[in-house]
């Protein structure tokens, strides 16, 4: 059997980092971890190839080679998914599909031959057995959750690591919280299921032994969902693993209550973490209550962010406007919060309702749904807001034009650098970084409209925080990408 694993293309979004990656000659931010894991679950005597359309083209030759195309995708990749399906049908190659997009919207993909829904650890094996017998069904789905202690390590051999800015691994699935707009619990449940520490160490060893020294992203939706295991098992193992090794800075996603646990933050930093993405959503208490964001309520969110950053963890954050309780003042309040906290990477989007979430069900009953969500922070939404839609869109554009204008962006970088305590991670500066620095000097420091703010920030960093100079250059390149996507 010849199987082609296909990962569809991401559109030009904030999360793609497409314009930033050009500075370091990388094609994509991270590899398709789900497909690599599926690749490791397929029979060993099958021929398996991977085409990540974010780093290379899907050719007719690829499709003619394959007996089956296995495709996985998220909602934001839907346009590319439809293109791949059309091309597969044109050449007559069969399709098996899974992942978040298909699990949520499987009834929209009638042309797919086999839908392997929910978690592949449960639904893929029966499909493979039926395929061997010559009688595979159309849909395989389950309401059970997998024991990811049994999940194999990803098939890294399918990947050209040099094309990516970071590698990715997964420690846990599920989240103990129940935010109204989030589909994580619908897909993966409330109880965080975890891998053993030795599994994670083995995956890191595999990456390290292939020569990787760059960033590794723990893709967990809430890395700190099981604090006890983190403190007693995984983090001590990571701290020990790091001894004598170069590179491998780590980042992940966590909830803001991380700020309440100094010991946990300290251990994460010792283990090599330097960045966490946190869902802040909004500074408005009523809107936090509305979306059941309990972990963010009744706390000084500004101080929580500052506490995490002073511990040595850069806070990247997500923000939402368009809650029912939002008033026109929310747009300026979001801008002020982002600027005051020094959250350099601030992803702001309009509220959307993913299928399967409590928000989706509530708005469906209220007759306020406008079809399916896009999954992107591009100013679109699939709900009818209580605020005037034109006012909401204008307010969203106001936020984007302010937080990513060169003046405000570079000012925010300095606010962050003042507070940030850089972890002691021995990351060698490679040739690509040097080239990126010179490209930034030309693109941003000579050609760019932001050249005054660029040089002002670099010289400020050089004299005030010289050990953070490489990070300042990285932020400048990120800012270029964000302005491109925001079309500023």
C-alpha cells in the first residue's frame, strides 16, 4: 500500500508567521504533528510519504503515486482542503480524512471516501483492519478518549526538519476549564490525559539526535492541566535531560493561573521554557463571566501577566471582542491593556462560535448563527453580535491599527523587555539568524516606514538590555509579519 500524507496549506494569518519566516529561510512554523503520529501508526510494510503543502507543492506525480491520500486539517485550512479533495477525485485516488476540521464538520465532505474521526488512536485501527479485509466503512467515530500513554512517537523520518522554524510534541490532551467559545473540551474532554515523562524524553531525544537545536513547541491546549505530574515527574525529567545540551528552547500554552504558582514557573524556566501562550480574551469582568472564563475572573490580569514575564516566561496572548456584554469602550480598553502589559504577540479576533461548543448551542437557540466559523483572527465572525456589526468591525480595525502601528508596537516591545528575565538557555546563534539580522536592517531599518522606531528600539536594547538583543530583532521581524497580515 502506498499512502500519501497530505497537510493542506494555511492561509496568510497571524499564526502562519509567513512573512517572518522569510527572514530565516524557513517555509513553515511547525510540522503537522498529527499526520506524523498517524504515519507512525500505519503498517510498517506500507510505503509512506508526506507532503506538507506549507513547505512544498502537491504535484500530480505525488497523487498518481498514491493508493490512498490521508489528509488532516484544522478549520482555518478548509479552502486548501477542498482543493486537495477536488484534485484527488480528479485523478481517482481514494481519500481518508481526520483531524479537527473533519471531526467537527464531517457532513460537509461527502466526497471523502473514509472519515476517521475523533482520536486516531481509537478510530484508525478498525479502519486499517477493515481495509485489510477489503470492506472499509465510510465513517469511523467514537465518544471515547484515547490513552495517549499508548500513542507512538511521531514518524520524524518523514520530515525535512530544515524547512521548519520549530518542532512540536504533545504531552497532554484535554483541559479542566470550560470556556463557552472553546471546542477543546468538546474534542478532547475535561480531564487532561498525559503521556509518561519517559515518552516525552524519548521524543525529545529523537529530535535532538537528528541534529535539531531550535525551538520545540508543546502543543497542549493547557500544559498545566495536571500540575502535580508536572512538578513531580515531567519537569524534573526535563531539567535533568537538558543538562549538557545546547539549544532546544521550549514554549507552550497555559492558563493564567500559572501566575499563582511561583514554584511551577521556576521549574518550567529551569526546564527550558521561555514562552507561554495564554487566553486573556478580555479585561472586562462581565464578558469573562459571560464566556465562563472563571480562571481569569477576580484577578488583576495586568499583574498576572507581569508576574509570569518577570519569572522568565514571555506571555503571548489571545484576545476577543464581540461578547454580548461588550460596549464600545472595549476597543480602547483592549488597546490599553495590551500596551500596558507589554504583550508583544497579541492575537485579537472577533468572537466566533465553533461547532460543538456551548456558545454554538446557545446562539443556535437564539437564532444568531451565520454558518460555520473561519477559525482565523481576520475580523470575520459566524455570529450575529448584540453590538452594531459595523461598530464592531470598525472597533476591531481600530485595535489592530493601534497595537500593530510601528510606534505602539515598538513601544510595547520595550515595555516587555524592561520586565522580562531571560532564562539561561544556551541557544547558539546560527548563520540563519545572522542573515536574518542583516535582512531586517535592510527591510525594516532602511526601506521600511518604521525605520526610526526600529533603530530606536535596537539601540535602546543594546544599551539597556544587551542580553535580549537577539529577542528584540526577532520581535521586529514578527512586527513586520503582523503589519503585513493586518494590512497596515
